């Protein structure tokens, strides 16, 4: 009889047993490693959440530092407010000094305005070069005053205001109301809210 030859169809039983044991070992090691990772994570979390105990001296030092910080913050706030007030006050003072200086400079030139105005009212040939030249000078002078913020106050027909008008005469006039400016002898001027010169007037009734 001829013997049949059997070909090996797989790995040797010993090798298969070895592989199975290695797989089981890996699974066991993996299972054992998981609790270790969890424990390590918990320890790290505890480290982050670790609290510290302070002595009484340390607590007092911390409270003192907090009070000092509050005091410094309050002082800084007050200094900031004081500086802002100082800046606004000095700006206002500078503006006031400038306005006063401008008023003191302009006031003497108002007499020139009076003379030009009187010259304009004199009788003469309206077509003469002298009269026209004088009119041009007067208009130019008035424009210069307007650019400086100086304007002639309205007085004629207005109620008498002792803060703006200087009454030198009274007259009875039935056509005018009580304490109404009847005539203006000398024009008054203002620069903004500041009176440069009172208007010299005659008051009715």
C-alpha cells in the first residue's frame, strides 16, 4: 500500500499557542495600563487644584497690600480729576487773558471810528472823490472791527439797559414808550458778551 503524504495546511500548534498567548498578554497589559493612566490624570488634577495654607502674618501682609493698592488707585483717580480741572481752568484763563488784551488794544481805536462816522455825516458833495474815499475808509475800518469780533450795539429805539447804556439826558416823548432810547450821542461797542464801551444815549419818558 502507498502512504499518502499530508501537506502542512497551517502553522505548527506550538506557534499558534505562542501567538495566542502574546495577544492575551497585550490585552492584559493594556487593561492594567488604563487604571494607571486614570490614576496619573487624577494626581495631575490634584496638583492643579492644590490649595495653600497662609499664616496670619501672610494674611495680614496680603490685606495690607490690598489696602495700599486701593489707596494708590484712589490717589491716581483724584490726581487725574485735578489735572483735568487744572487744564480746563488754565485754558479758560488763557482765553480770558487773550480777550482782555484784545479789548484793551481795540478800545482806543474806537475814537477813530467816531471821527470817521462824524466825517461821513457832514454835508458835502456825495460824488466828490474826497467823500467817496472817506466812505471807503470808514467801511474798511468797520470790517476790520467785525473781523476782530467787535460790533456796534443796537441802542436806538431799544429799552434802556444800564449794563449797556449810559444815559446823559431825559426827554418826554409821547411817541416813545417808557425808558426807551430816543437818541444815541456816541455808539457803544461789544466784543462777544463783553462791553467795550457804553452807548451814550438820551432816554425818553
